[in-house]
């Protein structure tokens, strides 16, 4: 993920598993599998950490939607 995210950014897409995107100050997290492996969890964690750190630096507030 680049450090200058924009509206409508796709932060992570793993086909048929995970889709994380940012639209209109809403972070959408969609999980398509009941169980994710350890590597998937690590990737999600890293992406979200980077995203949240960027939001904090830029003083951006957002909502989060989870789709299971």
C-alpha cells in the first residue's frame, strides 16, 4: 500500500478470500472465507497498521464496516 492513499483505494485484494477498500471515509473489510490462514492474517494486520498510521498522521477519521 502506498503512503498516500486516496478515496476509493483498494488496500488489499486476495481473490475469493479478502477485500479491503476505502470509500468515502468508510473502510470496508470483506472476508469471503470462514477461516483464513496465518499468512492472510499477517497481511491483513500489516495493511491495516499502515492504513491506520497514515490516518493518524493526517488526522483522518473514518468508519469501519465488516462483511462476514
